[in-house]
C-alpha cells in the first residue's frame, strides 16, 4: 500500500519538519500488519514528496497458514484500514499538530497533492468525490484495467485516487485516516466502543457538517446501530438545534429504509431464513456443519441469543478464512468463549457434535456423493441427534429459469446432485421414518408457479417423547 503527499509551497522541504521525517533518511518501522517505510522521492525548494509504503506480511495476517502463497487477496495491495492504522503509528505526531522545532508549521495551510495508487471504492468513483469534495479537495479518480496487457478483459474494481487541496497536513492525514476505511467499507480489526471516541476525535470540526456524515459514521463503525447512535450523540451534542436533530433522525431513518429495501441476494436471504428459524425455535446452541468461510457463523455470533456456536468444515483453508472474517483473535473474551471452529468430516461420528440444540447444513448435502449421504444422515440424526436440524439445498426445477445455465448442468461445479421438490419431500419422509424426526419443508427465494423457488429448506424436529 502506498500513499504520497506533495507540498509545492516554497520552501517545500518544510514538509519534513511537519511529518517529523527527514527527507535525507529512510524511516522504517515494524507494525502489526508488516513493515512501514517513509521516504522522499523529491525534496527541492519548489517541490517535496513524502511517501508512506506499507509492506503487508500475508503470513502474519493469517497466522498459521502453512505457506505464504496460500494467502492471496487484495488486502496487501489496496489502501484500507491497514494503511489508516499505519498512518496513525508513523505520522502520529503530525496528526496531533505538534512540531517542536517549527511550532508555527502545523497550522499553515499548504498546496498539497495526495496520491493513493490503488483503492477500492464501494460506490464507485462518485463515492470518492462525495466524500472528499465537501472538504475542499479537487478529486480525480482513474479506474485500473483488469490487466493492462489484455485490455479486452475490461476494467477492474480498483481505482487510482488523486486529491488536491490547500490544507494543513494535519487535516489531510486526519481526513484520510477516516475516509480510506470508509471508501473500502471494511476494517481489519474488531470495531468496539473505542472506535466511537476515535471517530469523533478525528472528525472534530468537519464530520458533523459533512453531507455524507451518516454514510461515513455507519461504514466506519461497521453499521453497528448502538455505536452509530453514540457517535451521532457525541458529534451533534446537546447544543444542536431542534431542526438539526430532526434532520439527523430523518437522515438515519432514510438510511435504514434504504438498507432494508436493498435487493437481497439468494444466499443472504437463505442465511437470514435459517438464522430466523433457529431463533423462532428457541435454540441456544448451534452446530453449523459444513460452515465454509463462516457466513452463517457471523450472523449467529452477532445475535447474543445464541450462547454456544460450533463451526465444522473439512477444509482447513475455509476455516482459516472463517477465523479471519470472524476476527477470532480480536474478539473480546466473552464473545470468543461463545464460538469455536474446528476441522472435521461429516461422514464420521464426532463426539464434538453432541449436546447441541440445533444443527445446520446450509447448501452442504448436494456436495456429497449420493452413496455417502447415508453416512452423513447417521452422523447427524442418529449420533449427534440435536433437537432440530435445518437443511437447505437447491431446487433443480428452478434451474430452467437461469438463462446462462445449460440444460442438465448444476449451478455449482462441485454439486453431485440437485433435487426436485418431490425428491426433497421423499428424502425427508425417509429421515422421519428411520430416525423419528418430524419435518416441514419451506421455499427460499421468489416462487415461480411452475418451477417453485430456487432453494428449499427442511427443518427437522424431534418430538418430546423421542428426545
């Protein structure tokens, strides 16, 4: 990750005093995510450019990956909260507005140029303009090609960001430390109450009046409504007028409405239905069998109703990704005690699966060879024997409505079968007969009159007398 700051006001090398980094030296520092370096590509009377380079250590990010090449994604390259955290570590004195040698410099507005070669902007180039232009920046955003050597492949989802403004270095660094994670719409660490204090401190003097303030606060705090409310209470304070307070309430309500009305993907809808049914059943402990990268686990962990959560998957790599997405190494102790992830096969009896109120198999069974399905049935319904089991699987009949899916093909290359509604009904009757459960089947997703819904869910429950 790279950030450059250029001063064009003579003597331009005063930038070194403000940043507390000598243009003649290379500054290096170890940070939690890797190694940071500050160097100058030019330092003349007319122009001085300081660069902050963050070299991400991908092995450190996944802690436990067997080989560094197993970890490949955009985080080591795309400006994000890693870069924002490093700015605070490396340029902390400049962000505080301190300069012992030249105390008048930090308050001086300078003609500055800022370059961020690679960013992700959730909301496209317009989002960058909407965030920075109200703060007085001239914004340029250039989209990167997917591969410059193959222009026919089209454009990537990444951009080059350029900013120009007459501003203090302190303000620029503060704006970037808040808005880069907001643009990326992701954070690499657990977001708790301390982030509210950090945001309101860095947003002092500009955030409360920013036209995109709700988007900034919501994204920065990972859409945690309690934290968002706290931040607005501190930002707006008791001195705001009734009109301003009413506008803030209306703005928040409109944002909530937009979020609710945003089209939901089938997979998101499926996870929502599963989590909702578990809550309706009153279960407190859940084993997610074939948990994959932890998407359902994350939903369950966010709901304090679920007191004990276990994720099991045969893939070691999927569990590494799940641990990273769940931020297990950064969870508070009480939260961490609620969840466990472990490697295991669903084809063999596993004592770790015993004692749960419910088990889930979300889009799992269709990845098994039909001949092995009987082994999974015994593991779940005979040996683990939770009070409830929720199983989702695609509806083969609905495949005819996917225009790009050739006839007779499965939606996923690893599917061993897709069942029709009748086949699911037949399978559930077999489970009822062999293991004493009672089942109900429901549709997931939009229902077509002829083809049914794209996905189907069977919820099995043990009668009281069979428990």
